[in-house]
C-alpha cells in the first residue's frame, strides 16, 4: 500500500516546492488497523530506509515515520481540520503536511476517488497496464506500480523512487519475508 512518498526526500535533504494535489474525502477510504511498512527511498543522493506505521480510524489518517531503530521522526495527521504535522517531530521536513498528505492519497485511495477529487483542477490520473500515472497539466508528476506486498512510487518531479514493503502479518499469521519488495 502506501506511503510517504516524501519521507525519503526529507532525509535526503532535497528542497521541495511542488504544489499539493487535491485529496479525496477521508470517508472514501475504508478504515483499517495499523499497517507497518519498510520504506526504501532511492534518490540521486543515495538510499535511505525508514519504517512507516499508517492507521485510518475515527475519521483521521495518521502516519508515523520511524528510523530503522524505531525512533519517531515525524507524525502526519489528516482529519476534518486538514493535514498537519504533530509538534513532537524530531526533524523539520522541507515540505508541507498538505503536500505529503496529497502524495499519500495517491497510493491509498481508489482510482475513482482520486479522479473525483481531481475534477475541475489541473490534476489527473490515468491508469494503464496496472500502473497509475499522476499528471499536473500535461506534465507527468509520478508513476505508481506494484501490488499490496510491494508498491513503487516513482516521483519524477521530486526526484525519488519509493519502495514500500508490507511488514504486516500475512493471513496465515506468518510474517511476510523482508524481501517482498526488492530494491535495486
């Protein structure tokens, strides 16, 4: 599934200024218990690995970014009051909470909800060959591909690739192998 397209750039030190894209309503995303993910960010500056914990419950979406050792770096909250970072962050990201929430929405919400949110804006979503392409005007901003065990977000505009490996327990209560999302 999702995540944080931008956490990698936050640690890589890239300065980001791209605009937020519209986000679908939280009511269009089914509630789910906490999901744990290994996030591998690849940029021109190198490779960074983080852990992400994502939860949607009680009309709020929360995402905590953790170091591989488990230190909380940043928490994003999106609810009826918009998107914001909690004040206990141990890092200052080079992007807004709204921008991060909009990128997270690309991975979490169903295509129909994204298309509906983009109506009347310069943003659009195209799906072909099991890949999602996000455009702002005529410019392709990002490509998303993969499945629930391994999602890849290639954000051309921000210059990173994010590999998201699901670490939740599988239905047979055996943890998924850490190589469910091999990276280059």
